[in-house]
């Protein structure tokens, strides 16, 4: 029997890979080593974060009790102790890595989120944002789906991750929009590095904008004093009408029937968040698209004759 078995920290140090070379070699040559490997393999089969410790331990015992002529018996109490240490270690690690803080807005809603370092994220309607509060000090990473305006405090690298690309900053104010095949970034202050999912990069400073839409990359300049969604007015530049319709749905909670129009055509302009009928007229009249209310929450779009 190894003397390390009486050391309460031994298994934890083994799992953390902090054993000395002498301890590791002696342990790997011991009779107990293979039993611990069986435990690790059993734990790896669990689906975190939800698992049944008793079932796992029972499974481990059953594996150990399979009749094999040359397999020796080990102490059940020690097996339980080893499994408990491993389960605790894996469970804590999973919790730490996945301890996300989540925020979500609904139709026509906005929300200001103060991040752990004092940075701010203002979320537009139908947007989700999450970050890991436990690792924030060493990894300021935001996961975003929707649209948000960021005011970032200076410090370590700050990253916004979306399905369509990433934005990296040190201290600045910028807007990120992501929706399906759309990724748009506007820099209002400071400097940001943008990387689209096809690995095209751009460095943006105040008044610079970048978009990656349906595989097409575009850069342009904008007036930082223009009204934005934070002021109750959404604005677009060469945006597929499909996304503009989604933005209308998000702000007003209505649904659109788009079967009779080409949703790939592009729209440049604005719409107000305060009056639905005015917003519909502002968007669809210039596009020569007619709109009819089927009911209070459903709008049918057709190509105007």
C-alpha cells in the first residue's frame, strides 16, 4: 500500500498535475494506479453539469467486480474516497469555467449592463449577452447575439465574441450588430480591431464602420453624432431588407409575411421606435413594398404594383 494514500491532498495534486517526478513515477508503477484510471474514465462519461454520483460510483464498483482471474480486490472505502475527490475536482472545474452571467432583452426593450470592471453594455431589443464572472479579471470576454453598444474601461484586452466575428479593444466606445449572416461594427471612440469569421480584419478608429454581410466585406465612415437606436431611431446602410424587417419585429413585437417580396434587396435609411405605422411607411414606401395589417400583430408585405 502506498503511503500517499494517507495524504489527503495527494489525489488533488495528481489531478492538478503537480506531483513531483518521483511521486508520479512511484504512483504510476503502483497496483492502485489502474483503478484510479478507471474512475477517471467513468467520470469523463458524465454529462456536466448534471450527474448522479451514486450511479457513477455504483457503475465503478460493478466494473471493478467483473470476474477476471488476475484482478485483485481493492478496498471499497478507498475507492469511494478517490471517486469523491475526482467528482469534486471535476464538478468544481466545470462550475468555475461555465459560471456565466446572462442578460436578455425582449421586444422593444433596452437594458444597460454594468460589467465587473465598470464597463457598460447597452443592449438593444431581442439581444442576449453573457460573460464568465469568475474569469473576468484575466479574460474580459463577452458573448453577444443581437446588438449592443459598449463603453469599455481601460485595462486588459476586452473581446466581444459573436457567431460572425470578434471585436478586440483596450478602451473605447463601439456598437456591434450580429444577426445570422450579418456582422457590423461602428467605432464611436478609441480604436478597435475587428475580425470576421472568414478571418478578414480591420482596425477602426472614431467614425469608422465595418460590415460583413452574406460573405461581403465593406468599410465606410459615419457621423458619430447621428441618432442611433439608443436614441429611439434605428439606422441602416445598404442593409438587406430581411434584417430591417427583423429589427422592426424586435422593436414592435409584430410578425411579417414576406413570401411575396425579395428579402435580399438592400435598404438605406432609418425608422422610429415610437410609431409603428410611421416606421412601416418610412421603410417600405421607398422600397416600393406595400404593407397590410392581417391583424393587430401580423403585417403582410407585397411588391407594390
